[in-house]
C-alpha cells in the first residue's frame, strides 16, 4: 500500500474565502494575524479584554493539566496565549484526523513561540457537549481484508451530550481492535485504550481520558467541554 499526503488550502463559499483572506467588513471577523508583530498584538488585545487576569483557575476542573501540557499552560497563563484545535468524541479516538488535528496544533504552537517569543499552549477542544451518538458510536480500522467498522452495541439515541451517554460494556469492541492491529509495534497504546474505555465511563469521558493520556506528554492539553459533569 502506498500512502500519499496531499495538502490543499481551506476552501468554501464566498464568505469563507473572504474571512480567510481578511477581506470581510470590519466587525464581522477578527482578521487572522500575519507575522509575529500581529500575533503579539492579538495576544495583548485578548489579555486586555479579560474580565480577570486569572483565567486559568476557573478552567482547571475541565483541564486537569499534567505533564508537559501543564507546564506549557502555566507559562501561557503568565503572559502568553493559547491556540486550539478540537473534535467531538468518537469510539477509540475516532478518525485519524482527530490525531492529525492534535499534532497540527502542537506544530502551530511551537511555531508561534519561536516567532513571537511568547509562551504558547496548544489545547485540544474535546467537544463532549456534542449529541451525535450515530457519529460517536463507531470507528473504522484497517485490516488485511479491508476497512472494518467497530461500533458500540446498538442503543437508542437519547439526544444527550456524549458526556452523559453511558459507554456500556466494550470488551468485545476492544478485542476487535486488538485483532485489527495485529502485532502492533507499540502495544502500550492498546493498554491505554483499555484504561480509557472501561466500565462506568461515558462516551465523552472515555474519549477525554484517551486524549489526556496520549496527548498530555506531548504538550497538548485536552479541555473537556462538560468537564465538571463527567
């Protein structure tokens, strides 16, 4: 199998294109900073608009920072800023682009630190307030026989946030995942998945636990949108 990565610019309709280029009317969207000076000015403007200089303490229950992610966040809270990516929950982390987004936000934060001289913390927005169980209840893995979908046992969509939807017994799904990956070079990741997707978790909380264990040592801090309820 040959893998090709093709990068394409973000596209959309006329309004999207105008917003990306900075051509929209003043007040519609904040223009995207271009260059170190504009990023520093943007960080200063955001800091000046805060109701309290201590923006971090109220967020701690939803953040639970650890490892390198905690260090970067503490530094950013003392005169830097935060950049974000995010994704709604899905079984076992969901599609690959969940992880691509996380890696991209690390690279973006590192680049901004170099350019601006300010501390930058990369944050991953885990949208556990999302209520799309159909999307969250499965993932697709590659096997020698082709792509295979692993999904939660059928359950009626309650229309609740994923932070409140019980995960249920996923031992069968974990065994399917183990069978799909075969002789994985780093089996520790399967143990991480098992710890995250265990009895008593919700669809949202298991997703957040997986993100935190994998991403926090890399410096990315997952924020649980409904962190105080799961």
